[in-house]
C-alpha cells in the first residue's frame, strides 16, 4: 500500500522515533511527531552502535552524519576486576561486511538524526493523555487539550512509554536487579577499544566516544543509590577506574543513575497502535542492541507497510518478522547476565577458554539482514 492519505503519529523524538520518520519519509503518509521533552538537549552520556546498527543507518541515509562525529571501535577487551585479560575480540573483523562499530556522545547521535530528518514536524513538550479507538482509527487526546485522529499511532517513547501505559493495560517495564551508573570522563587512552572489567555480578565498562571523552558504565548489582559505591568501585577494580572516578570529583553533572529494565509483551500492537524500539522490547544493555533494534524496527516497519494491503496486515507482518530477532537478543542478554554472575574463578576459566566463541555465537543471527 501507499501512504497517501494515511495519517501517522509517532510518539517519541529519540532514536526509534527519528529513525521511523526517516524510514517512512518516502512512503507518502502525513507524519506528526510529538516528544514529551521540551526540546533537544546536550544531556546524556555515550552510546555504542554495533555493526547491525550502522548498517541500518546506511539504509536510512543517516550513516555519514553519524560517522563524522563518532569513534570507530576496532577491538573489545574483557578482563577480570584486577585487569587480568580474559579474551579480546577483533570487532572490525567480526562485523566486516555488515557495518563498523562506532561510539559517540548520545547527544551527538540525536543531533545527527535530527539533522537527517530535516524539517520533520516535531511538537516538543507534548504527549498523549488518551488513546480512544474509533473503528480503524485512533482519536488521540494530547496534554495541551487538543485532539486529532490517526490511522496509525507508533509508540517510540522508550522504556517508560506513555503509549504502552495508555494502550497496553499499563504494562510496566520490569527491573533486572541491576543498578547502573553512567558518566563521561576525560579520555586517557588513544586506542579505540571497548573495555570491560568483570566483577561478580558487576561490571565496569569504558568506551572512547570522542578524541577527548570516555563513556563510563558501572553496573553495581541490585542495590539502588549506595552512598559508598564510588569508594567500593575504586577499591575493587584496577585502573583506569580511579582515573575515571576522579572526573566525578571535579564535575558530576554528567552522572546518570538508575535501574536497568526490560520490556516483554505478548503483542506489540493494539489495533492501529504499535510499539517500537525500547517501548516494545527493551533489554539489559549488555548486548548494546537497544539502538540497533530500534533502527531495524524502523526499516522493517517501512518495508511491511509498503508490501501490505492495509495497516492491520502490515503490523502483523512486522511483528512476525521482528519477534524472532528481538527474542534472540532478549535470551542472549539473560545468558550474559547469568555468566557474569558465576563465581569469579569459574567465570574467568570459562571466559578464557570459551569467551571468544560465546561472543561470536551471541551475535551470529544479527549478521544477517533483519
């Protein structure tokens, strides 16, 4: 079907929402976008995009503006908490023929996507407060008291999705028993390496995101906001932990903390309302697949709409095509979380012997097109 005469509302102006705008711009529909944030922001930390994510940026015509501000990551290194190496992965070779792995400040990615969708009509500081089915359409009431009708409503509004709350019986994200701290520190190593130190059920990760900056991630286990987490992290892990923590002593404005959560639903559609990205299938960040799955959702949704006779048929085709892939990612994140929770001596032995093989098998199905 063609999009002429179809009205689409995209709720969410982040990665999933903007990627969907880019994917649908040639389809011919009238597209409105609402975003609850008051406007673009420079806040946030960093993001890592694996090869299947950059492949989708290429499809969407958005790879070049992202590559211009990103660091290409060529190697991933895993060590124990004392810095003893467990295994390395040549990710440039692993993803060859798919796409490069890159990292960059999250705000830079958002700006590149905004530039890529050009004059998309984004209404900042707006969100729906009610979704009312009317036959094949949805009447949407907004928080500015206005109402409009759409043939398709897409919830691209993240883990704490308003659309999911309104249309999916208030289904909430569930905690994974992981409380994470994220911040940005000065870059101290020229090598473009993603590096993780593994403790028992805890991890400290660093990724260069520019010539001057490093993105730091610490999973502190299930306890929220421990007052002494910095002291424990510095005492338990080897360098560069102490250097990265010093950045917070000088300026903690980039620090973001909160629980890791996942979203699991029996269906992503309710009539002409569809969830995409983290709103539909958020997982633990240990596979770095949140943005990748959102970008793939956008491309597959556009393909499904173009190939189907109706919106309803397109949404069924979309979910049938996407669910096996997102279920794979979900299962692999669970396996990874279990592996890092093993007793350190056993975990280190397994990782040294099988780490590279396990890593490759984790991502195996994602090398193919979505």
